[in-house]
C-alpha cells in the first residue's frame, strides 16, 4: 500500500506539476523513465542483498528510504529536483519485491502462493485507491500554486508507522530457511513435499543454473510485457482522462480510486480462481496459465477504450482492463517462485530489472507520441496488447520439470 501511495502521488497531480513547472509531456515521460531505470538497477542490487541480509532488517530500512524520497518530492522547486527525487524513489522502492516475495515464499506452500501473492499485490491497489481520495480532499478545487505539495509530505511520514508495526509483528525466526515447499492435501492439511520439488529447486545448488532453464526466459518476456501494460496506464491514466477525454480533475481522481478498486478485485479473483481450479483437480501450472491467458486477453480492451468518447462505456471498459492487468501479477509471481528458494531474491531482482529496463523507455516514448499526435489514444491502445506476447511465451517456452516423486495428492 505504501509503495503505491508514494508512487502514485505524482501521477495524480501530474497535470498540476507539469503546468506549474511548464513541462512538456516528454519531460514528464522522462521523469517516469528515470524512475523506472533506477528501479531496474535497484531491483538487481536489492535482490542480491535480500539473499544475504536478513529481510527483517532490510525491508524496513528500504521503506524508510523511499518514504523520505516521497516526502522530499513535496519540497522540490524545479524539474531537476523532481527528477532526482523520483529517481531515488524508484531505486529504493525496487527493494520491496525481493523482500516481499522472499517473505511469502518462506511462509506459504506452493498451492497457496498465487492467492497469497494476490493478497500481497492487492496492497498496491489499496494504495492506489486511497491516494486519489487523499488528493481530492487536499487538492481538488484549490487553485493556488503549490497546492499539490501537502500530500507528498503526509504520505511520506506514514512509512515510519509501518516500520514500527513490522518489528512488532515479525521476528527473525520467521525468515529462516524454510523446508521444501509442500502441497496441500484435499482437507487443507500440509502433506508431503510437492512432487518434482528436487528438480524444480535445482537452481538452489547453483544459481547460474537458472539461466539454462527455459522457464526463466519465458518469465523474462512475461515480466516485460505485463509491466509495459501496467506501468503505462498507471502513469498516464489521469492525464488520459483529464487532457485526453475532457474529464474534470475531481471526476478523474474519483475514477482513479474506482479503477484501482477494480484492480484489487481482479488481483484477488485471479488468486482465488487459481486455487479453486486446483481444488477442482487442475494441475497447479495449468491453473495459473489459464488465468493468466484470460487476463492477457482482457487487457487488449485498451484498444477499444482509446476509441470511445467520454462516458460510461469508456469507464466500464477501463474497469475491465484494470481487473485484468493486475490479475496477471500474482500468476507471474508464483511462476517466479518455482525457480529457486535459496536465490529467490536474486531471481526476483533480475526479473525486476528486466521489467523496468523494458517498460521505462516506453514512458518517454509515450510522452513523445502524445506530443506528436496531440493525443493519448495511440499509446493507451498499444499498451494493452503487450501481455498477449507474455502469454505466448508461457505457452511456447514453459515446460514443467519431470516428476521424480509420487503424483500430487
């Protein structure tokens, strides 16, 4: 939640900031691009650190660091300072996913992880739901210069309270090496280690073995494509509604909250559906892939949204896209947790680097396209098509390891 509150504060007031600092769309795209590049560097760095240092201490340190950058954004006086704060925000926020996925991997069985990761990812939606409401309360209707600054300061301070809660709720023993991932028996009890576990976790003996696994290269394509879709819409939705479709700022902010409620529903539904299919007898990977494919198909509705005028049809289509675009992520996280237990931080970090290194240049490209065409429609339409390429990669490249034990219960 905090990750997205600090991240989404700027997109929600982007029109105000670009007007006050007299920025072109490509300059705003540049800010988002460098946020992403810093995230790409930080993802690999913090992923390596998470495998060597205790997540119990690393995670809160990173939350405090990115909260400080969010706070300082509310004090910037020009484009260069804005660019620096957002770049450092991306660098420190990158440590979230290696720490978070290492935590869910330690605490949850294989069958439970997609739903568990849905709950984790739903925090992003919660943050994105709350932020426009905060903005509406503090900013909407105010016309004085600098009215957009106060939310950055308040949201930045909240991270301190999370750190206190973290140390109260979790102890060092919670992050010790876990036993081999287990499956759930039909009555919900933990059974024997999942069939094929020694083969699935082969990369634990030698991390570089992951690069010889074609599943890793499938995930390289998956993470790049789902992030292009998600990050483009995340950064440009408010501008698309206000400048592109003519919505008043207050209406656009309210819809932003509704949009992220839909992402939360889609995220949790993806995890719950996957678990339901497993309980119905489907193999775990087949369940995840099916849910991923349906979500990838629905994100292509951005092409329809780009052609629709202001009205309920446009908003309805965007809500479907919202649910589908975040529903992709818990499936992806669960795929990545199949590659290694010991090196989960590095796996997450490398894939995170790929995600941001590929999606970040698209932000500047989107801004350039908007400047050239005087429209946000073309960029929005193209963004939603990307996840289909990720689904194709899963179908073509992913091969489940040969089972070395008894069948799953």
